[in-house]
C-alpha cells in the first residue's frame, strides 16, 4: 500500500461543513498513559484515543473489537487460548505479551486476560512504540491504558440486556453514587454473557467453543483535603469451550458452516480474583502516589489431544498464576515551572505453578516459574519556550527469572522416564527515551522521538529441551530478553475551522535478539536467536466532523516487518533473511461513520457503520500459507428516549465473511481459526 494513496482522503476534510465542537472535545482529552497529564498534541508518539461515546456508538464489547480500529494493530482473541497482540508487524512471543495493558494504573500481563470487556469505560489510549522509560518490562511494542469512569455524588447506573444470533444472551449492570457526599463514593457492576459456539463438533453433536462467563467489580473512592484513594476488587469466572479450529485447507467460502469432528469435549474453566489500592497525596505541586495490586488467575483446560476423530485421548492443562505489583511515584507539575518531573520505583513478582498431563501416553509436566523485577525511573518534560518541548527519561531495572521443571515420559525414557532441572536467568539494564515536540503553527506539531522497549527472558515449560542426539534434559526451553529501538517522526494537527484532527507518523523499529520458537527436522523444539528484525512503515489517524451530525474516523497503517539479519549457522531454521514476519497483515485500513440526530425533544437517533480492511495475511515465513485480503463491515442503530431508555439493533460481520486469523500445524494437517460469523442482535438499556 502506497502512503500517497491516502492523501486524497485527507484532502476531503477541507471540503467539510463542520463546527468546532469536535476540536473542543479533542482539547478536553487528557492523556494519562504518559504518567504526567498531557493533551494528545503534547505526546511525542503515535496515539489513538477512544472515548466513551465512540465505544458506545461502534457497539464495542471487548478489547479485540476496539483494536480493529487502530492502525498496525492485530489481536487474535481465540476462545480458551492466549490473546496475542502484534504491533507494527513485529513478531509475537508465545508465552508473554509484547505490550502492557493498564487499567486505572494497574498492570494486566497474563495473555489469558488481555481481551477485556469494555464495561464502565471512560477512555482507552493505545500508544505504539516502546515505552520502556515509563513502564519497564514487556513494553517492547507499546502500551494500552484503560481508564474507568469515576462516580459522582448523584446516584447513577445502567441496566442492559441483549440477545443475538448464536444463541447469545448478555446482561450488564452498573450503579454508582456517594456514600458520603464529596468524600466517599461506591461503584458496583458486572456483566454476564452466554453464547453457543462458532464451531460445531459433528462427531459429538455439540459446540467446540460455547461461552458462559461473568465478571463483577466493586470500586470505592475516597477524597479528603489533599488525599485521594481508590480500592478496587474484581472477580471473574469462565466456563467455556476451547480452541475453535477447523481444517485449514481448502479455505471456506463466505457463509459456510464451521465444523470439525472431535471425540473429546473441549473445556476451559478460569477464575480471576484481583484487588488494587491506589493512593494520591497532593503536597504543593507534588503528587505522591502508591499503587498496590494482587492478581490471581486459576485456569484448567481439557481438549482433544490430536484434534481429530482419532482415538488419541485428551490432554489436561492447569495454570495457577499470582502477580504482585507495588509502585511508588512522585510527579511535579507547576504553572510557574517549565519542567515537569516524574520519579518512581516499582516491584513486581509473578509466580506460576503449572501442570500438563497426557494420560494415554503417561506423559506429565510440572513447572514452578518465578519472575521478579525491581525498577527505578526518572522522566523530565521541559518546555524550552513557547513552541518547543523536550522529553528525556530513563529507567533502570533488574530482573531474575527462575524455573523448576519436572517431566515424565514413559514412551521416551532417555535418559530416564522422569527428568528434572532448575534454571535461572538474570538481567539488568537501562531503557531510555528522548523526544522533541515543536509547534510550528497553532495546534500543529512536529515531533521526533527515540525509545527503547524490553521483553523479559523466560522459560517455555510446555516443551522439554532434548539435545540433537535425542537425550532429554529435564528443563524447558530458555529464551533470552529482547530489546527494541524505535525512531519515529510525526505530524499532529487540530484544524479548528474544519473540526478535524490529523496524525501522521513514520517509524523505523529494530528488534534485537528475537527469540524464535521452531522445530528441528527431527521434531525437537528449539529457541533460536535471530539477530535483528526490522519494521518500517507509516500510520495515519483522521477524525473529522464532516456535518453537524456526522463524524468520520479513518485510520490506516503499513509496515514491512521482516528478518533483517540472522546467524546463518542455523541450518534447520524455517526462516532466512528478508522473510516477512507471519501472523499479521502488512497494511490495514479502518473507516467509520457515526451519525447522531435529535429527532424530537425526547428521541435521539444514533447510527454507525464501519469498514475494516486487512491486507494479505501469511501464516509462515515462506509465505506458502495465506489468507487473502479481507473486508469486514459492522453496523449499529440506536434510539434513545428521554436520555433514559435505549434500544439498539446491531450487526457484526455484515456479509458473513470467512476470514482465517490464525493457523496451527498438526501431524498430517493444518488447522485454522476463523473470525466470528455474522451476528445480528438487539440490546435494550435503561440508564438513570
């Protein structure tokens, strides 16, 4: 896709009949992901911001649906499986997220918990490019910051029920208000979703991936003088199916049924319990903050071991994960100073107790994994003059990773049936960022930035290391940390007279020491260091109020992510220099039109239609397996009566496309996961 092909779309905006209402909204947006309050123009990175109104108008239910509107973002949220996110075409890590998700300042790092429901959301900020100076580890490719709505003294709430195809029923509720006026507030809410599966198991006449899950939360807010506090509690439970895959070849036509024959019922059960306490204390122009969080996730899964109708039994997996996080930070902002300061330190400990069991072949795996991080950071934002801002920052961290693994394999007793090992890795380094932001015309900025990101080392406990002569060693596959370096040049503008905002950026990202998981010709699993992966490209965000009642949003992204250099001594690699990075398209375009009109004093009509175009998607480095470019359309129509009652009619995947988003290779065949088939639904809501 050529960048200049987007220029005619940008030039449409000057022809628009518009007001300055949109610009007023843009100026009121406060960006929290920089950890010092800024406007979008002041952020020297490519950023996409979604507010509550946009999320509601587009009928967004989960994070993966929202990220379809972010250029150069690709999220694969598969029922009962990890939620992988790839940014700017860069490769995934099979056991860690390459970016961090924060909700009200609290990190969520488990791949099982990334596809979060969009409940009680005030805004979502998506920033691409490494953010190591602000957030430390696992910010190799960017961050997502989710801000929830704060309660007011007035009692308010929402009750919502929805019905849709695939036998879907959903219930959502929220209530908030003051327990003590101007001092203590409470916010309670939750949601429940039940849905049939998208893939039919023809052998057992059942669904492979039904959904039955709920989430609840309680938040208590306190303010007195210069002190504010927030206590958050959440409990989630899932009783779902697992892994909705079908045979990949030949690809299905639009509207075809998704079917496979399995002789085992796939099951996925998970509980998620978390709490967080946030404190802020204002002292003159300083804000002293503390964030404490604890998250516990317990996951159990049973699935067909060979994913076919052959009698090879079931595979059992359990993962028990605990995550403890503590951060202290201090920020300084004063109208009398040209410099804003951010200083802090944090501690994070993640512990896992995992097990796999394959009864038919008497194979078992047990692993205790632990990762501990200590970090300290400083960041400075300096307004040199009326038009020039400078940001510099660095973060030092120390990381220790350990694994205690045990394997039993009666069918391959070399050197014995049971093997075990303990491994440990340590790393410490500085991650830095520098940026210049120049206002050359009112509300128009140029910026240039450099940043470093980091992905932690670890041990893949799922696969035992077996050497080239076939001897098992009782340890998992250790992999090293990965470091990213990103240069970015961007232009941002808010055109008052056109009620239009525009953001255009070009980037050059290098990923050093990419840890590539693959198999040898004898089927032994390996992790090989690929020296450099590079991605260069461009991104565009455009929002315009083209009529008083119509808003147009468009985003587009292009990347050429590829293997730049590697050690050619590895003769058994499935990749070579200049190979494209698989599992993510090279370009994507998303358009949405949102219409809002007050029909009468009591009735408001809201409507939206969106179009998401993705380029060719390759599933392997050699580009032998491919999903052709695809187009997905969604629409939503809502009627609101007296700002209290709302009825909505919506459709996702309007033309019932069959688009493969992920493939896995099984003995003798390849399996593919498809996006969700067309769903038409209705939603009824009462707000107060």
